[in-house]
């Protein structure tokens, strides 16, 4: 693991780098798992613009962080309250996204982002942290399992370009913060 990486809160100036990490990550990790036409249509510019608009009008219950190395943003993650189908909420937290630019995979950046999200979710009092991962994304599933997450039996489909792509939900019980 590279030790010159640190995690900090995301800023508007990070939107282009976050979009690059997310879109390049999708195109690399999801090749063969999602329709290629869907992956090819992803736009870094549109993604960055969505992030800028989101940060300008952000729900403060959602945490966005970036991993930075030598002044370069190489990864991004976000978490907040768990989103139930139909817009309901539970007491649990959810990792909505965690992406590291493929050029920086296996450097420890993802572990640092996940550790920060997990620690802050525990500090916010969430009893569990949940996340969804593509069923066929073996690399990501191993990553989350090494971090202590385990499938909890829930599955649903993500629809990409009209194709159902199965997802599996993972859960991690969080320790109650000492107050």
C-alpha cells in the first residue's frame, strides 16, 4: 500500500477528476458485465456537471470524499442514509459509490476511502453499512469481503441499456461509537 495517499472531503474543484475515476472505472471494471454500448455512452463531462450541481445543492447527510496522491485526485467514494426501494429509509447507512481510477488500483487508495466512509458512518451512529455490487464483479466482491462486508441475501437488477445486470447487497455491522 502506498502511504502518500490521503482522504479528504470532496470539493467542487474535484468534479472532473472524480468523473474521470468513475467513468474510467466503470468502463474497465464493468467491461463484459454491462452492455458495451451503455459504457461507451458514459460522458465524463456530463458526470462532472452532475457532480457540480449536486455539490451546489447537496444533502448534508451524504458524505463525499476523495483520495489524493501528490496533488492528484485518484479516487472517490460517498455514503449516507440507506435508500430503500420506494424512497424509504432505514437506520442503516449505505456506500453509494467507491471508485478508484484503474491506473491506481491495488495501491491502497480504495481501502483508505472505504475506511474513511466506514469510520464516519459509525461515528454518525449507523448500525450497519450496506452497499450494492454487481454480482459478476469478482474483483470488487473480494475487495469488500476483505474489508469485512458479506452478502446479506438481497439481490436486485441494475438496468443498463435495457439489459438487467444483477447486483448483490453486502452488509457490515458497525461498532457503536464511544461517546
